[in-house]
C-alpha cells in the first residue's frame, strides 16, 4: 500500500511535485500508458512537461478520462482540442497514440465499449492523473447511488455545468454541453498508480469528504481509499478542511 496525502503551499508547488512524479514514472517505464485529465488543475503540470527539453514520450500511449458529448475533436471547447493545445502538440508523443472518447460518435454506447477495449488491449492505465470536482467527481463521474464501471455516457450535474460554464464558457450555461463520455469510477480505480491534484478553497470540502469520509458513490473520489497506490497532492487551501 502506498497511499499518501502530501500538502504543499500552492498551485505552483503542486504542479512541481506532480511533475517530479511524472518524470520518475517516465524514467521507470518509457512505455507508460498515461491516464490524463483536462481542466485547470493539471495545466501547470502540463506546462512543465512541455517546457522540459529532455523527456521522451515517443514510446508512450495516453487515454483521457472524458470528453463532452457532441463536440467535434477540433471544436475549441472540446477536451481533445484542450489536450492538443496544452500538451500533445508540444511534446514528442505520437498523436496517433493519444486517445480520448469521441464525443461526436454516432453511437455513443459503441464508442464507450470501443474505448474500454482499447484500454484493455494495452494492458490498462499505468499512471493516472486526476483532478477533483467541487462535488467530489473524478472524470465526469458525478455523485450517484452506485460506482460506475466502464466508460459510459453521463448527465452532468447542475454544479458541474455551473463550474465549467464559469471557467470555460464565459458563464453562458446554454453553451455548456449537458452530457459527456467518461471513464467509469471503478475503471479509474484500476490504474496501477494514481496521483490526484487539488488546489484552492473551493475544493476543500470535496477533498476532506473523499479522504476522511466513508467510501461512497456520493463522493466518487472516495473510491481512491480502496486503491493500492494513490498520492494526493493538495495545496494548503484545498487541505483546509482535512483532518489528518
Ligand atoms: C476533467 C476531469 C474532471 C476535472 C474536475 C476538476 O478531465 O476529469 O474531473 O478534473 O472537474 O476540474 P478543474 O481542474 O477545472 O477544477
């Protein structure tokens, strides 16, 4: 078991430490299958990876957690676009080995199955990077009555629509897609190693509930208590409600 909670000063320190774990993983396994997140949390980490000159991602594969329904890959609001802008186009990973669920697929259920098969074919995720939603979600797995399994179509909660609308859609909630494709909670928990990052006071309740509270699908991130190798890297503001 290697479950740790590391509290750092701020977003910058969180990103630096996450970067160190990333580098270490790449050194130990140049063929790492990465599980990647979007959102504001990993941007600092991705920037450091892009600025680093001697990292070789040419033998790596990556799978992102989620994608909005209905958006084409070149839509500037899509997670595919986000990943290309923030990481893939700036490191030497082969983009044909970088996967996200296809939000504009004609048959979404088929797309979800296909995505899971691809992840299984490469032997699963070696190293998963996660952020956490203010409601405790990981990927787009919203609080619910049971833990989701594989990749599936999700109805986003009002809270998530509001959070994402404020951050990325100029507060125009009409424009925020209301559904998404997301890897499942139990699938995420199968990654061989997980780092989960959180920064800011608005994450404090979700972080405390996930770490100190019971394991419950009402707080999807609480599933991480059952995993073998998880490192929480959280800044002081996000840790402010934590009981250690
Ligand atoms: C995005 C994802 C989400 C985000 C979470 C936090 O791929 O999986 O779970 O990590 O919504 O978002 P930010 O980082 O924008 O606060």
